[in-house]
C-alpha cells in the first residue's frame, strides 16, 4: 500500500489565498487555548510565549495544507497540528525535568492515536451516532493505553532530574514490573510490523520517525499502524484482566 501524498508546501514568499487567511483567523483562538492548557500541564519550566510561537507556526502550516475534500473539519485538523507542534517544540528544548519529559512523551503517544483516527475518519463513510460513540470510546481507550505505555517504558536516564521516585514503594515497583511484562507479552503477539514499531519506539528509545523509517513507512502510515497496534494491545490487556 503506497503512502498518501502530502500537499505541496507553498512558497513562503507567495501570498496566501483568502481561504487560507480565513482559516488562520478561525484557528487563532486554538493557539491560545492549547498553549494555556499545555502550560498548566507542564508548569513553570515552559514559557507560554514559546508554546504560542510553536502554535502559530503550526496554524499557518495547517491552514495552507488543509484539504476540505478529506472530510475532516479544519479546527480538528488544526488542533492536532497545533498541539503536536507545541509538544514537539517542548521536547526539542532538552534538559527537561523528568516529570515534564514523561508528560511530553505521553502526550505525543496519545496524539498519534488521535491523528490516526482523524486520518481514518477522513477516508471512511460517516457512521451512525451509536457507532461514532463506540468508536470514540475505543479511541480514548487506545490513547490512554499509549500514554501508559509511554510512562511505563521510560528508562532511567531519559531525562534530567532522574532521581528515584520516593513515593514508589517496593510493592509498587514489583507491580510496575509485572505490568510492563504483561504489556510486552501483548506487544509480542502483534503482527511483526506493529511489534517492531512499538518495541523500537517505546523500549529501544528510538524516535517515532526513526522507527517508521526503519520499517519503510511514511509518518502518516506509521501513525495508523501505531494506532492499530495500540488498540490491539489495549484489547489484549482487557482480556488479561478479565481472565485474572
């Protein structure tokens, strides 16, 4: 299956069309909204001005690349691009406290699930309200699973301020290790490409883009594969809890 062709980026010197300018105006409030949300999550280590700068650049790119024929509303498309750009920008700053780094990784993992869902919605017929609710519930469960996997797979040394968490008791450490083992078993049961993508990114600390490139996948297709893999792992974990 061939990867979808990305829209060509316009020249930075070419004037934007009225449609693009209208989209930018429509999405400006999203930049401030998402920036404030992430600032509250990350705390004083991240400047609101930095988040806003990342978001405005992403809004411009989203307004220019948006294709209304794909069936995804612009604000949904822009929200994903703005959040993703802000989170990527924070991660690129380096020297992040461990707490912030963990949050960044987890948010990136969840956003990949949501991005894949948006891509899938754009290419499939509209579902009934009941089916849409079930689909959303599954999507949120997969996003939560991705965030949990991101947290659990972090190794010592992944970020600064890496001291042992004093709130984690020996019993907590054992429970954590058992949960990681269960998740790794569920991952091992996935098809080869899905398994490799999850293992390389989450446990070998390879960036998502690098893991996708190793598999010969575009980022878009890798995001879809990631979402499918996470969904499968979440179902396996649910079955494991039922069987206990």
